[in-house]
C-alpha cells in the first residue's frame, strides 16, 4: 500500500488555496476528527458501533487523501469490534500523518 506524506497537504491546498493559516487549522481539525474516530473504535461495544467508527475514519481519510489510513479503516470495518491488531495498525498510520 502506498503512503503519500504530501497527500493531506495537497488536498488542503486544493480545497483552500494558498492560505497557510487556514491549512493549519484544517490540519488540526482533521487530526482531532481522526483521534475521535479512533477513540470511538476503541470504545465500541458492538459490531455496529465499530463499523460506524471505521466508516467515519475511512471517510475522513478519503476526504484528505490519506490512502493508507483509508484502506486500513476499510479493513477495520470488516473486522470484529475491538480487534487489537487493527487498532495498532490504525494508530501507526495516524502517527505517520503527523
């Protein structure tokens, strides 16, 4: 799976143009939303809650061009809720985006 560290920057620049302050604000909002989605995955008590959080994460990743995170979130939606290996892989992918 490819990882493009510039994908988020490119997506933000395409959305708002050359506005460094706005890009920085949107990057922070993206990371906050990703953290909330990961927390929701970790706290899911059933399959539907797990899938909903995984789909939310997948949508966020797709919106910002984070291809690896999107693919991992898609895989997570097909796993049993609370899958520790999946959560570790997702956390690593998010850490690489910083």
